[in-house]
């Protein structure tokens, strides 16, 4: 029997088969042999967004400096610069519309950074396999580097509403992986800046509509990016090994970190609810202000516009004709105005009552925080006073004498504790 084996041929899918021709004295047939398919998991994690670490401005203990030269730095812009590029024009338009100086925003980045509604930016970390099957020092390290590099090339084009300002592919840790930091933004907003930071709206603009808690905009988008990475892997004969809820996390992270991610996800959900609440309050404030402004405009319009002024009756015109031609149309216009005024009045009144309730709760929470802050300030002042006295004693008595007194006091305290332990042991023994 002669068997011809075909070696080194690329495998294009999980269904690829190698056919070998087998010749026998009286018959011929085909033998089907299954070929080994490389399968690897895909890990997608929310990163901390440590740009200095990602760019290697400082080096953590798990970084192998001898391999840092193999990293790929795609971009590393100052986030403040990106904010200026994205939002300065919208910020100018917004500030020009504000009649009140306290409603104007001097620095949009600082507003987002110090606020609670949106994060200034987000980070995703992607990895193929783990350190056992795709380690940075193993035979497939360069393959992982190539696949991740090809994946990143289409990221910005694929995500026009996620402006990337920092992206780095790391080969100097346990497993090759890529960090991508981006600012999510939306355009055409009717609230606040017309171009503003919003992860939810940015992903919605790209077609990811939130559903259940497990199918949020973020979860849908992450799944889509995994599929994009899987498509690149397929071109290099790597099949995506999907493990559902049991998917392996990044090999450099342990179980405790995974649990922290779950806690963060729960906190993100709570934060989203609070963000919606804040948005509702802001919308009501805007409605109240708009209603007040509309009423002022209407008042000015009634006083000045010619359409709301009764002309002098023309010569020889009857009262009936004057009423039909001038008085009745004016009354109709005034009725329309009154309806509009009442609409804005009741809308503003609703917002006022709702805001009162919300402000009452916020006031109570603030009172609690203020009390806690006052207590901490008092404790801090006490500690500061004691520290001042201690420094004064050191100056008067000398550091050496103070140190000796402290040592003696510690020794006495240790002896006292030892005596107490001895007494307890003796008491227990007698019992």
C-alpha cells in the first residue's frame, strides 16, 4: 500500500480535510484524514486606562524590558488635545447661547473628568489565547503579534464615534495583547453640547442598541469586535474557540481580578441609572429655563408686534365690520398665545415640583456628607495639633531624648501586654 501524505498545506476552516489516494491490487478508494485545527480563545477586558504604563513611560514588575522593543506604539496623543479637536467648536456654540455666566463651561475636559455622568475615556484590552498556548516567548508569539496588528488596522474606520488617542500592542508581558484607549462622542445632541461625550450614544450611532442588562450597547459592541478579531484569525488558520460564559480571561489576570470586573460591571449599571437620573433633572431644568424665556419673548411680542395692536377704525367703517376685520382676529391670536403660555406654565410647574423632590433628597445626602466631612476635618485638626506639639517637644528636648522616651514607652507597653497574656494563660490553667 502506498500512501501519499500532503504536508504543510494551510487549513482554511474547521471542515477542511486532507484527502490521500490509496492504491491496492484490486481496488482504489479515498481515505479521509482529519487535520489538526489551531483553536484559540479571545479575551476582551475593560482596561484601567493607565496611558503611562501602556506607553512604557514607567515599567511594571511584570514587564520584560528586553522584549519592549517588540511592542508596537500606534498612537499616544494627549487626551486634552483630542478634547480640543473634538469639542471646542461645540463648546463655543454652547457658551454663546448661555445668558447666565454660571451655565458656561470654561473647560469641557475638566468638566467631564470631575463629573459623574461620563468617563473621560474608555479602554479595551484584547488578547488571543493565554500564556500556555500563545505566550509571548512561545512559538506562536509572532503569529499573535501579526493577527493583533492586522485587527487594529481597521479599528478606527470601523468605529468612527470612538476617537482613539492611545493604542499599544505589548509583547513584553506574559501574553501578547493590545490596549486601545478612546473617547466616545456623539453629534447632533439636543442636550448640552451638540457634540459631546457619550458612550451610550456613540455606540448607538454605530448600530448597537441596548436591550437587556446582558445585552447592553457595550456588550454588543465587544462581541462585534471579537468577531472582527476572529475574522482576522481565520485568515491565519486560527479558529475562535468560544467558551460562552466560561471564557478564559487574560492570562496575566487572576480570579480575584475577574471578580473585581464583575463588581465594576454592577457599579457601572448603578452609575448608568444615576446618569439617567441626572439627565432627567437637567432636562427639567432646561425645560424650566426655556419656558421662562418663552414667556418673556411672548410678553415682548404682545407689547411690540404690530399684529397684536388694534389699529384706529377707518373712516365710515361700521362697528360690526371693524370687529370682524380687526378685533376677532386679534382675540384669536391672543387665545393662541394664552394656550401657549399655559402650556409652558404647567410644564415648568411640573419640573419645579419634581426638582423640589429631587433637590430635597440631594440636600439630605449633602447634609450627611457635610457632617462626615466636618468630622474628618475635626480629626485632622486634632492630629495636626498633636503633630505640632510633638515637633515642639523634639525641638525643646532633642530628637535623641524623644526617641529614647518613645522606645521606653513601647517597651513598657510590650511588657504590659506580655504580663496580661501570662495572667490569662495562668487563669485558664487553673480552671
